[in-house]
């Protein structure tokens, strides 16, 4: 690039077209075609092809970032991880095409949504919709980060919907420390906007929360009563056993209420669940007291909602006592008697084809291998019946010849 010239915008390098190839969403993210074409998301997701990709072989997924008039002003691109030529490491592919980052991706606008559901990425929104969604939800993505300009735009976007008092605002931010921090920022910003007599400031360091709720002189006489309401909500959950021993501390001053949440529990599953429950209880209590509309916080079981979606689609298996060819089906798994599989791979394979003397198995290699029945130690049957498509999975797969039958 010549001195004095401005850098070429990234968006000039990509051709944005209506979605024709959704392979990344379906194959890598386990999002169904019906979800992609559902009422909220139909026509809202695009492909982005690099101009140098003359054959149209790399179909990036593009989520538009819309302005208040529902006009796309930017795009976030997603695709499979890639190997960096610079440091030879595997890196995520996520690309924002211009500097108009404060605009947000959202689903198709509707008149009276039952819920406004906001999360970190468009993929999280699709995943949540497939698991728990309904066609009258309105979905909004923050695009992986939260800052003041985005918060102001978010407030402008949702304000018309919340005026009716019938729409619930639901957070589905990630189930991790960053997701909790984003929850605090979003709901704190809304409280400051809707309650000019209240000002909330928060700090979030290493999972430890300090929440300062400042009162203007006009309403300071209500402060003790408000503190009692908040503490009763926390005490109620503790009586129900939801908070365990989570140390949420509260202090009352003449002009503010201060909550401190010490995230100093161990990392085992039960403690992690209690930490998340304590945080949600605190924030729900604060939202319920200070916001004029209903709110809720939904957290995934895994790190995010796409983790939950993919986990829900993993086939479950149970062990069959005897090796019976008639009991085997495409999609089942087998374990070899040998400690290692073909080419030194795992000794557990997925059945792709069945014949009289052997099964054709995929061990994660370039070829499938024919395994004679006497070489099989265990048979694991799928709990879910294979779809008709599973029976055709072995079509088009290169097979290595049955020489392996003589070596196992």
C-alpha cells in the first residue's frame, strides 16, 4: 500500500450473497436446516465469498449488523478454524468487515414479541432457538463483546418493544465469567437508563463482583426498604437450597447499597452450579426491583448454547452382550480385540456398511476398513434409530481393501 492512502475496507474483498451454502452451520455447529429457515432467521443470514475465490468454494457465513431501520451496515463472518501461516497455529475464523461495530445482528423484526432474547453470537441465538425457541421471539446478538456504544444502540433497538409492558427481556449470555460480566453491563445500563433516580456501577474482576447501587437524594428514604426486598429475595433462595454457601454480602450506606459476591469456591460441578445460581439470583432480584419490565437469565449447561445443542445431538450407545451380525446397524460402534485400530488409530470404529462376513467401519482415517466379526470385542448399539440418510453414508467413501481381515 502506498503512503498516504487509507487501507482498503475488508468488505471490498467479499461478495455478500443470499445464503446458498449453510454447511458450516449444519456440519460444524449442528444447527438444523429447519432452524436456519425458521420464521425469525429466514433471510437474515448470508454467504460471503472472497473475491479471489473464483470457484466459490469457501462459503463463509455472514451475519449482518443492522441499524435501527433494519439496513445492514456491517457483517460478522464465521467459518471453520484455519492454520495460520504466520505462527503455524490453528485459529478461529471470525471477521468483522468494517469499523461500524456497534450495530447488532438480530432476527426478523416482529410487532409484539413474547420475548427479546439477547446473547453473544448469532450462532448462540440459532442454537438457543432450536433448543428452546418459539416463532414469536425476537433475537439480538452482541457479536462477542459489550461496550458503551453497543449498549446505547441496544437500548434504542429494544425500547419500542418494551413500551407495551408485555415483552420479557431474556439474557442467554455464555455460562462463564465473561458471560456474567456481560449480563451485569447490559442490565446495569438498562437500569441507569430507565431509572434516573438510581445509578448502578459494577466491577467484575476474576469472577468477583462488586455492585454499587447509588440513590439520588430524592428517593434515599426508600433505600432501607429496597435493601430489605433484595435481601429477602436472596434469603428465599438460600432457604430453598439454591445458593448453598455462596458468600453474597450486602452493606447499606446513607446513599447506596453495596453487594459483593466473592467467587472463591472450588471448581467442582456443584460449586460451579451454585456460583451461577447465586449470580442469577442476585441479578434477578436487582432487575425485578429496578426495571419496569420482566427479565430473566438463562444459562446453558455447557459453556454456551451451541455446546448444549451439539451435546443434545450426540448419539447415545449401550453395550450389546454378544457379537450378533443381525443386531448390528449402520451408525453403531464396535471395539476391536486389538488394542489399536488400522494405521495405529483408535480401536473404536463407526459401522458404515454391513456384509455377511464383516462390517465396514470408519476409524477417522481417509478410508473405511472391513472388519471381520471374530475381530470384534464389543458392539455398542445406538439408542437412536439411524435415519435413512445414515444408511447412505458409506456411499462415496473410499474403501481400503479387505487385506486387514488377514492381519487382525
